[in-house]
C-alpha cells in the first residue's frame, strides 16, 4: 500500500486512469506542476477557468467531506474492508470527483474517508444515498464519536499562490 507523504497518510487504492488522477492533481498531490494545470484544464464545465496557480469554480461550490473513524485495533482491518467497499459505489454517484480511504500515520487506529464533490446538490444527493446510510452505520462501529468535516471550496490554488506570496514579501 503506497504512502502519500504529502498528506502524511497511507493511501488505500491506486489511480487507474487519468480521470482518477484529476482530483489528486487538484489537491496538489503531484510534484509536476505543469502537468497538474494541463489536466486541470480538462475538468468538467462547472470549473470556470484555470490560470496559473488557481482554478475558479463556476455555478456553485465544490464540497470536500472528511470523516475520521477511530477503531479498536482488533477491528481495524474489518472496518477498513467495509469502508473500502463503499469507495466504488460512491465514486459512481453523479458528481463524485473521488472517494478515498486513508490511514493517518500518526494514529493507525484512525481510518479517514475523504470524498470530493462537484456541486453542493451532488453532495446533498449523496447524503441521502444508500451508500451514505452504510457509512453512517460504519461510523457507529468506532470506539469514539467520529470526526466529520465538510469544506466548501470556491477556488483551488496551487504553487502559484506560494509564488505570489513569496514575491509580495520581497
């Protein structure tokens, strides 16, 4: 299982096509910035435009959901398998950009589900889906209440932001 050191997590699953790579590229997970922006230009039409270091979203906002479930060590593998079985059906839902399962290196008993959605309406439809019902049940299997976070995104920035900030300081 590959380790993504930029996110400090173990990554379950491997991208199998360029479409699988797009969300990772947007999140800044690749070192090749020029190819990141070339692939970002191929995103669906709800992305307004791409300029160096930035993607401006049109027609609403994108949503990122992060769910952390702390499990008992003896139940970790069982829960990991159950959570990983939800990735495929979730990614097949309209508007899902990606759904990944991570295991933070800082605590091997935490399993993180992270999903990215094109629009708020796509995400709300997902919250009402059978797959999400299963995730809610799996959250109950943790040894403490889960951490659930939702991020709304109107602009995605990359190394262009770092460059601009550093030039301002000079």
